[in-house]
């Protein structure tokens, strides 16, 4: 959203509740969101959150009006906090609520059309609609464009509207509609520019007025998502406390019965300090040598770096341990992350092998085209196709690309021997291949460094993934969000458990 929609949306830390119940804190934050975005109870029924599928439930749509009840499901709180792209969305055509809402809107606009068709025309509903639009603008423009807001309040003054309707009839529509569209063009984000332009071209009064209301609803949604983005840090903070509280309640009921979690932690338990020191002294002829463990502070808990290796276990190829109970909310997310990491690593390995075999491709524009096509062709891996079955298709694309590139560059065709050697290498790609293994390790090191970094911009990007920078940055960022959030919630329990076992 542009700056002209956000001054009131910003919330100061001192304005947030400090000692209230975490659920109430979240509800207060959402209430503030609705207020700042001019969302009323009707709006709250028409928009909500899409919850992704989990092991137990399919994807579902949670209405904003049902949010308080839905917060009993910890998965929703977790999703808001950990999904950086989490947004409010309107109801979708396949939802029963969408049909009900559309029917009610159709009835309303038909009634408005009937009023205007009377002889003489009645403007009661039009006047009320214009006054409702004025109230919407009070929120959208509040504190951001006082000049435009003053103009709205002056032009859409109730007495002025009624006088215009009494004296000039249909002019109340024509004059005010064009003025409203002009102000909307000033207040909307760039994504709405095309819709505003279409409204200006519309000549049928009711269609234009309905279009104005629909675009204003979208602008409210844009505002709500802007507010949501600016308050995400507070959602994350409240979510950690809320999930900790729910975990304490779970422990009170079932104790520490989390066998898969304990097995996972034991697999990655580090030697004790005393043992490490003794072993170091023996190896160094009696001198004290101790391997330093790096830590990163996550709010009120310190995470040792070896825990990142533990989290990375679940994205390794050919490793399928039972998933820990305390990571269950992120199971599907972690599996998607693993799939993307495997796919990008396979594509990056092919690009590395191909550019090594055909050096003229390394800095040629055809390189970017080949990288994009490999990405597209591999979309079903690893979910619907194995790497072994995928590689022949990727080789065919490589062959086409290097042949076309050689013909375009005029440097002569790639020899049959080079093609055969490259084909053999590509078809042999798997987790045991040295080139693939090096590329995979570079990805793991980059992800680990990103989690540990206080300043992410200081972490060098692995050159092996230069063709898939955006995708790898997203994979690493998602991994960091999962690890950081999970350890903030359960880190103290993990550390204590390892000390006791």
C-alpha cells in the first residue's frame, strides 16, 4: 500500500496491552485492524483467512467474524505468525457464503434500480449510499490526505446531496460518481488503477455505482492487509506466548509424553562440556581444547547452533524419521520446503554441469532461459515424479538449449562426445553424486548461516544457486521462520530435556 493509506495503521509498542491474556491481546490487535481498515461486521463475514491443509484437515476458509472462536485452534494463531504472506482474502466463488452474499447484493442493486425507474425517480437509496461512501472515505483518508477528506465531507454533505437530488434529479448520481472516482484514484494502491480507469469509462449509472462499491471494498481489504503487515511483529510476539501457554496446558494433561520429539533431540544431543574438555585434553596431550558452540538469541531463549542441524534433518534427502510432535504444526510447511530445496538443488546441479561442459553458455542470455525451463519442467518433483524419471525430460531440454545457443552464437555445434558425457552426468544426478552433494551442502550452510545471522545482508549467497536466487532466498527465509518460531516456543523445554536425559 502507498503511504497515503497507512499513518493511522501504525501501532506504537506502548499502545499495546502488556499483561492481558494472550488471546485477548490478539483479539485487541485484530479489532484495531478492523477499526483502522474501516471493516464492519458485514465486512468481517465477507473476508477472512485461507488456512492451508494439515495432516488432519483440508484447506479451509476462516471468516474474520469467526476468528475469536477459531483462535481456540492454535494452528490459526501459528499460521498468522509464521506465514509472511498471510493475508485477508474475500470469500471465493466456490464457498456457500459467497453465493449468499452475491444474492443479497443482487437484490439490493435491483431495488436501487427499481427506485430510480419510478416516475418521478426516487433517490432515497442513492442518498444513503453516498453517505455510506463518505463514511468509508473518512477511514481511508483519515490523517493521510486532509485536503481530499475535506473535499469529500463538503461535496458529500447530506444537505448538499439532498438539495442536488431535489433540484437536478439524476445529477446527484452523475456529479457525485465522477467526484468519488477521482478521489478513489488518489487514495488507492497501484493495483487498483486499472479498475478505477474502467469505472471512469462506465456510462450506465447503476453499473458504475456498483463498481464503485466493489472497488471500495477491495480498497478496504488492501488497507486491512497493510495494517496486518505493519502489525506482524506483534502477532509473532503474541503467538509465541499463546503457544507456550497452550503447551503448558498440554503438559499438565499428558506430562512429557512426546516420544518422537525426544528421539529427535537425542539424535542431535551434543557431548557434555566435561566430556568434550576431557577428550580435548587427551587429544592435545593434556592441554584444554574445547569446541566452541555458537548461539543465537531469540528473544528470551538462546539457541545453540547444533539445533539448526536438528531441524535440517527433516529436509535431507533419503531421511524419513518420525516427525516430532512439537513440530506438527509445521509438518506440511517443512515438507513443502524440503520439496523446493530438492527441486532447486537438482536444477542448480544441471545448470552447473551444463555450463561446465558448454562454457559459452555460462554468460549467454540462453542460460536464464534454460534455468526457467528447467524450473517449469520440474514442478511435479518430488511430489508426483521421482528424480530418476524426471532427469531424462530435463536432459532433453538441456540438449535443445545448448544446440540452439551454439547455433545462435556461431561458435560451432557442441560435439557429440560432449553431449554424451553431459547426458551421462545429468542422468546420474542423485544424493550420492559429488557435484550434487557439494551444491546441497552449500545450501544447508547458507540456511544455517541465515538463521544464526543478526544481519541477514551479511550472509553471502551461494553462487551455485545464482540462477534460482529468488527461490532459494524464499526457502531459506521460510526455514528461518520455522526454526526461530519453534525454538522460541519450545526451546526452554528442549534445553531442559537434553540436560536431564
